[in-house]
C-alpha cells in the first residue's frame, strides 16, 4: 500500500548567501577528505555490508566520540552498548561498534533513507568496470509530531551556506516552551541550525542538511528534515548531483542475507506512520517470508528471531538454524584500543572538524533546534 506523502505544517527556506561563507564552503568541498562509511556492493546476492567491531575505550572519549568516528549515530552506539555510560565509558571498557548494515530493499539507486533505522544510504552511479559502492551515514530524524514524508522524490537543489527563515509554527513551539526571544531568522554561519550545506528534496521544506548540533545525529531532533554530521554533509554535497532520486522508507524490521545465513535488524518504530502500531513480530514474520521467497537461506530459528525483535538492538542478528549467535560473534572479536583524540567543543557546531573557523559576527544568535 502506498502512503500519501505527508505535507509538513511548517515551511523553511534555504537561501544562498554569497561572500566569505560561500568561499569557505567551496574550499571545504574540495579540500576536506570525505570519511563517510563506504562499502563495495556484494555481487553474490548478499544484502549485508560491513562487519561488527569491538574497541576498548580510553579515559578521554565518550560513547558519542566513538560513534562519530565510526560514522554512527546516538542510537547506534547506545543500543549496541546498553550497559555502558554514555559520558564516561571507563578506561578499558569493551565497546561494540555496530558497523555492519543490512541494506535497504532494492532498487539500489540514488539515496534511500530508512527513518526507523535513522540511516541514509547513497548508491552513486559507477562507471563500467568499476565496482559499485554504497555510502552510508547516520541521520537525525524528525521529532514526534513532525513526520518526514514517505515515498519517492529527488534532490532538486543544493544550497551552500543557507540562511533559515524560521516558520511561525516553529517560533510558536519554542516560545511556548519558554524561549521568548527565539529568533525568526538565522543568518549563515556555524550557529545556523540548517548547517552550512543542504540538499533540498522535492518534498516541500524537507532538506538533508548539516546541523549546528551534531551530537543530536541519531536522535529525533528535527521538524521533518534529516540531519547530517557536518563532515558527512561536505561529502554528500560534493558527490550527490541535482536530480538524484530519493526514496524515504519506514522499515523498522530489516531482513538480509550473507553466506546463505539470514540476518534480522530491528529498530524501534517512530510511531508517526500508518501501520506503526502493528506488532513488530508480525512485521518480522512477514518480512522473513517475503525475503525467503527470493533468497536461498538456511532454516529460521524463530526463538532467535523473537529475541532479536524483543531486544531492538539495531545490530544485524543471525537468525538461521546453526548460525553462531550474536554474543558468540562479539566474544570472538579481538578488541582494538580506541586511541583517537576526542572531538571537543569546537566540533559542536555546523563546521566540519578541522575546518577554518570564521570570526563570530556581532549579535549572532545562539545555537538553536533545527528545522
């Protein structure tokens, strides 16, 4: 059944502003290397890419530092490590890094966003004799009451260093929460909730854009737009052409196959779309049977499948009879020390880490919740 796209109750406009900021963003697009997770697409019928990793924390980094380094969001890292402190993991603590992903249903073309998974997949065109790849990054998704439209559209424009004219409905929301002086306009710059690079979709007022609150990536934070880490915004902006197809789906249960073993990944429903109240187990059963009509996989261990649905840990879980359990797989992984520097407070705005920072303009508004 096709869902009629939801038209948001608010509008936001991105307007290109020429000058210093545009020059800076052009420099970023050319000079800063992309680091979004990129995988070669399987050619053997598999639909799972990447592999789980385990690291040991040091005393300097939070779970969110580790997540960002490995192109993961808040939900990814916290659900994979439910018993670990977000802010003080503890020296030597084993951290599961869930860098294994079940790809969205075909067609693998353009951009596919899976809202419950809080993840974007970009399938760039490739030349003959080159291997096809997929780029995947985490997203901040819409908060309750502001659902992102489902369905197919395309990238209709790319905006360097947009400004944000705040819709009256969003102004009213903030003022009802006690923010009496919430601005009605944000100029371009590191404190702009639209970020410094934005991809405009064909859905009214819906953008895929950077953010001045990157630590919210992986959470429900927006008014319908999809938020990227600033460094991912740079990479996608430079690679995604206008006209790229965009498909936005609502699949909390993902089924995949690797080496004839079936995997199940289950995310919490966002409870904003028709059918979200349906039992996740019913969804899992339907998804498994539909997948097995097209793939030759081993028999299903339904006890494991029920455990995977109940846990909702996001990680792909092997659910075939005789396959190693997730716990056995994780126990077999040799942990590597995580010895990277923390991102620091300077990485908590709309500029990518390491980018030159322009001087703050007088009277610039404080960071704010994004569209």
